[in-house]
């Protein structure tokens, strides 16, 4: 094997993973249905590029970054290449909804599989990566994986039965946060703030609020109450959010995403 890291599917999520991995190693190969996209990203990160078959043949850890509905066809295409290898590949799937058993079935053998649910902030070392493994993933294999992903952010083991809901919170969550951040900035602009300042203030505020939850260990509701002075402006803003059912809307968004994740595997 020429490469420790291989990636098939160099889109948004796959590209974010590649950026994180590039901080720890440079022996990687990228492939994509758009060869130009793989070539450009590989050149930026110091990796090689090639075909799906090249990545399948030459990679110790083969990350599968294609959409769930395309996974079966892609794996069927590289199945002979995987079967011809002298050493078994370690397949790392990031496809929502597809179980470890389904990946093994699509690949044609019970290869070692690490199922991950990452989010795009792995590209800036602040991601969440949920993972579960097949029974034949060894401790050495896991050590290599965890070392490779050490610059991605926080990695959390999660049993597979909870992967769909975990992904609905952390995998989809950045989109919810961006929407809220954008709305906060728009409100600031409506009241006279220059847009660059409004975006910067909103982003730093969400970053700081998240850090408060992680570092203090306090419940988010307690931290919210700490900001709401009696008769102050913050409680009036919170009242408006509750009137517009923002809390319920976010809960429903997570539930809808979880249901969609489950449906993708059927």
C-alpha cells in the first residue's frame, strides 16, 4: 500500500475530512466523480489524486464520502479491486443511514468498517465525529484512525442504534447554527450595524456561548437565565423567540433530520 489515507468522494464533507487528515499526514490519495475537483483539492493539501480503483487498491484506510443512494453502485465498481488486495482495507463510511452491515454487504465481504458521522467544522479542527466499528476492527486499527483524525475536533464513540439521531444533532447542527447566526446578523443590520460587524459579532457570540456550556458544565437554560436580567432587554428578546416557537422549531428540525437519516438506510 502506498497510502495511509484514501478518499472516494471529495465534496463538501469529504473535503472537510481531507483537510483535517492533511494536518497529521501527507500520504493520501483523493478520488471523485469529478477528477478535476479531486486534483485541485489534492494539490492544495499535498495529497495525490487518482481513480476510485487507485484509492481502493492503494489505501490502508479507505474513506467513503459518497451519498447514501450512490454508495451501492460505487462499491460495486471497486469490489473486484478490494477483493484482489493482499491485505484487507479498512473502510470508513460517512454515509448517513447506512449501517456497518449494509456497507459490508455492498462491498462484498465483511471488511473492517468504521462508521463515522462527522460535521463540516472538522475542516477547522472544531468538528464532531461520532463513530462505531465492526467487531473485526482491532485496537491497532482504531489507534491509527484516531491518530489520523486527531486534528478534526472531538471524536465520540456512539452505539450504532443512536447514530441517526446523533447525526441529526451534530452532523446537521452546523446548518441550524448558520441559520440562527445569519438571522442574528440580519437583525443587527436592520438596526443599523454594518453587515461585516453584525456577522462577526454574531459568530463570536455563538462561539462563546457554546464554550460556556462546555467549560462550566451548566445547563443551557441556567446560562440563558443568567443573561436575562429582570426587566431587561434580553428577556424581551427571549419572550419573542418563545412566542414564535423557535425552540419547538429547532426540536422539530432535529426530529425531521433523524427520520430522514433512518429512511436513507431503507
